[in-house]
C-alpha cells in the first residue's frame, strides 16, 4: 500500500465542442470536437483550430459574442492510476465557471465559482483501463442573467450582471477590456492518490519577535483511518513537532536572529525554506515546501491634526508607497506563465515601483505572480474579488464568496510580499454616492462581507496581513469613504471632467487610484488595428477604446496644453505624451506633500489586450512613455517645483537611507538659456525625509511667462517649472544636433539641443517593433546633450532612429505646419 501522495496531471487528450447555442457558426458546428489545451479556455482553443480570428485584432471582438452565449463540453479519457491507494481524488484548481463534471457518465461535481479549487474522491468510480471525464460549462452570459434574476437586481457598472456569479468580472468587459465571457478549465487538473492521510493545508503566519523570526503554523489533515499522525516542520536545523489532534496540528518555530524580508529599496528580500512533513509512525505520508519571509506590517491610521493618515509600516519603518494597479495581464489568464509574470513585475520594479495592487475585478493572482513579487521586493495589495457593484449576501453567493476568500487567504498569506487584503474596489463609495441605495430598495449589497466575513477570516488565517474594508475608505466611518483627508481615496474627477493641473487642488493622505488614458505604442497599435486609414475614430480604434466618451476626454485633456494634431502619427505622439505628463504631474505633487501624503498607486501598470487605456505597459508588453514618466517621478531622490499659496516652492524628497546634504541652485532662465535670477541654498534633508523650500520672490517673479522657466537642481536631480502651457509659450521648433551609431545590442543616439527642447523621446518601436529606448521624456536646455541607447536586434539603419516620426519632442507639436509635414 502506497504511503506517499502521488499526483498525476490530466492535461492531455482534451477536446472541446459546443453543446447549446443560438448563433454557433456552421464551421464550428460541423467541425466536431476541437483539440483543447488544458489549462486553457475555449477562445484560445477555437483560435488554435483556426475557427475564429484573433479577438485582439481589428473588430473581431464583436464577431465572437456568440462564444459567451454558448455552452461547451470538454472531454478526455485517461487510465486509472496503478497501485492500491486508499483514496484517489480528482482535483480541479480552477473551472471557469458554471460547470458539471461527469466521470464515466456519473456526475461527481457541480461548481459555480472560477475563484475556487475543487477536490472530489473518485476512487470507487474509476474503471480498469480507460475512464471518460467530461466537463460541461453552462453559457456564462445567460447564466449571469439568470442568477441576477434569482438573486434580484444589484447595481453594477457593466452591460452584463457580473456581480451575480463568481466569475472574473472583467471577463465580461471593462472600460479597458474586451468582452470575452470565457469558459474552460483555466487552471491545472490532476488525480491525487494517497493513503492513511494527507496535508490538507499549511496555514502559515510568519512574523518577528524581537530579533527572531517566528512561524505560527496550522496544518489541517485529512485522514481515512485512525492512525496516530504527527507533523514535523523545519527551517534549516530549526524543527518543531506536533501530534495531529482533531484533524489539525499546531506548531511554532522560532528562528533566532532571522534576517528580515524588506520591500525593495529598504533592504534584502531574504527568504527561508519551510519544510512540512506528515508522519504515521516513521512513514512520511505527505510533505509541503514553502519559501517564507519574516517581516511585520501594519497600517498607521492614528488621527492627526489634518485627519486620518494611511501609512504602510513594514518592519517598523514607514514606507512611502510608489505603486501601480494591476489587472489580469491577458484577457485569457491561463496564457500568462511564470516568465511573463516575472517580466511584467520586473518592468514595475525597474520603474521604481514598490507596491502592486491587484484589482478586485480580476483574479486572485497565481503563485508565479507572488513568487516574483517576493523575489523583487514588491509589496502586494490584493483586493478580494468584488468590484464596482453591489453583491447579494444571500445563498448561493454568500457561501461561494466565503469559500473562495478562505482559500485565497491561506494560499497567498504565506507570501512575504502580501501586505494588504482589501475588502472591495469602490463598492462602499458606490453605495454612498452612485445612487445604489434607492435602486437596492433594502436589498443587501455586501456590507457584511466587508465588515464581518473578510476581517474575521484575515484575523483567523493571516493575522500578519493588514485588512482594509474597501478602496477608497475612511478609517473614521462617519467620514465620506472618498474623503481626501482620511484614509485612501480615488481621484477620477480629473480624467472624467477636469484637467490634470487640478491634481494640485487635492491634498490626499493616500491615493489608491488615479490615472490618464493614452493609446498603446505605435507598433502595438498598427499590429492590432488593420484600418486604412487608421484614425482615432476608425472602426477598429472605436472597438479598442472602451471608456465612455474616451476620445472626447482625450481631446479635452489635450487641447489646454497642446494643439490637436490632424494626422494619426502626430495624434498618437501627442496623446501618449499628454498621458505621461498628466500622471507625472500628479505623482510629483503627491510626493511633494510627504509625509502628509504617504502613497500613490497609479491606474494602471498593464493591459490585458492592445487597447487605448490608462496603462504604462501596453497589451503586447511594450513600455509606453508613461512608463518612463513613472520611473522618473518615482525615483528615490526627487526635486520638483510646486505652487504653494501665491508663490512657488521647491520640494525635495529623499527616499533613501542616507541624508541628502549639499547645495540647491534655483535659477530663472529665458528659453534661450539666458540667466535672469539665481539663488543658492544649502540642503539638509534627512533619510526618508522631505522638505519644502520657498523660492525667493526675486527668483520666482516672472517677467515674460511665455519665455521663461525655473530650474531647481541638486546632486544631479532637477525640477522644472514652466509658467505657461506649451501651446501658450514661445517654444520654437527645436534645433537638434544628432548622431546615431550601431553598438552591441542596438543603437546609440546622441542629441545636442541648440534650443530648449521639451520632452525629447525616441519612439523606437516606430522604427523597429522590437526596439526599446533606455530613456525618454528629457527636457534639454540650450547646449545640453543626451545619450540614449536603443536595444534592438532588427538591424535597422541607425539613421532611421533620427527621423522625425521616431525622434520626437513636444516643440514640434506646436506647429500645425510641422505636424502636416511630418505625416
């Protein structure tokens, strides 16, 4: 009789076929069973079989709506595992979504939740030789509609009632996402054979006591007999043992003088190997391995004279959060592998980000995501998966939400990077401000999840993780949930109705969402959109612009700063530039308020397909100009000029462990470089500190606003202040001296400014789709030089990177004649 757990993947031999659907194309109906990839989704199976076109391209999304209104059957066969195990379980890590599982014609599982795993004993149902496994997926769109009727209407922000079933909300589309309404076995499936007992879970809480690392460990055990069982846990030579009593063992390990896990920029990301074994006598029945890190985290919400702060404190050190919001990195998340997670999170870290917020309309992210975050020192804020909607607190939804939350907390709580579990995205705000109360007519909307269920589960299963009830939220329940002086807030009034300089009208304690739209990179745009001509309003562009009045808001957000171009290449450059400047403006303002403000989380890091959106990295993984703006605005040492009252101040932010001492020079210059006024000031800014220095009136008192700027410089860091918007300024067409030469791995470009040049950028992907510049958005004073390296394997003539559609700047956007000529 086997005494160890044996796992057998069931990923091969699957087919998928439509069962019921009103608009199934003839080619699909007549094809017969389609080879299916597991883990995967029916969309990608249809794509691989050549039965649909790529939904990311052109206007194909609209042609594929029938898929979400069709029920699908997945089928495979397998041989029963050899041996005499006492238990054989069928384990699904993820089914999307309303599924009925049959083994040899007998129903063994009915599931209703994409966000849970399932385990079913099937040993007595297996046959010698071949066994047939079928998974029937009910059509998600009508199932959501049906569930909405059964539970009764609850407000939401979509054209489908995504809040009625436990499926990835953005699978039904979002204001940046396509409507796929997927079905499929989206996470691994396997058989597990075992005898006597197995480890059901390892509930790990790792923290610090003095200088020691402490692991509180609970190990629930599932047994099929009455054998005496024992759990042994070890970290290196440190070991703890405990008997299993009433189905669970409880252990405590103390690691003396443990090295702590730190967020990036604060120290090393040390992790330890935790090994857990289950014994019956001297036989090892099961084992688990987890990499854990020792750290403490809390949220400081102690009221002060201004209101209630929200400060994340790690290992007793306040952390200024330089964050980004995260959405699923693909409309079909099963396509995102470990390498892609690491690539995307490395892009975040390279932009000086220290926290990633996993938004609540997506998924509980994978182990690969969290492993990469642990390694990179990225703090993670994970929302529970309730977003922008009211949620019924009745069955069957209530039990499903409780089950998925419990599973997610246990799985993710082992990771040192997880510092916040958050109850919902915008639901409390929505209940207060979006007219829900009248529409609900007394129906439940989710309050007990946020106030009772989730905090109770976090306290029980992951007490080492901070719980917050919502984003935005005010710790004082008597305050508005989106009050800028209390807790966290979302700022969308600027993008939706006002202009980005008005970010400076706010003095928020912590901003967990804000952002500005822009198109993807030129290479991504032209790869995904076949329109001829391609315009902001051509058919494919409108399919790939999901925001309400998105193009109107793009235009209104541009014309106060730059003229609206009349050609597509110039429109594209103007919009990606405006996006970058808008977000940079916001971040520099928020950081200048430190320590009153202790965090900014930009919406958003990534995209799930090629689309006009708020992302810094587009749907094909290319860095937009916004990414460079994030890297600059989030750099460890920041000099920025900001208004204060009737004057101007230089804000110095020092997010390092060393004091910043030395001279600060503040100059007022003409655009031609002529110095008009100057002052020198000695700086002494403590580690992890900030300072605001008023600019003397004689320096700040502008003569000709259209032809003057302020420059503040210290230790190689520079902040600029222009007294007018570019379109109202005397900024002339930039004269540049340029040189490009081939170097190992790409091209080196040298640019010398004869005149003032604003926002110099090499849009390298215009010249070669694989090309990427190492720097962007540079403002050069007359006579200054910049060296930019482009990484590419394309072999493109280096001179191509000097052409006007690649070597860009803001100056050129001010001349309509120039815009027409460059096209």
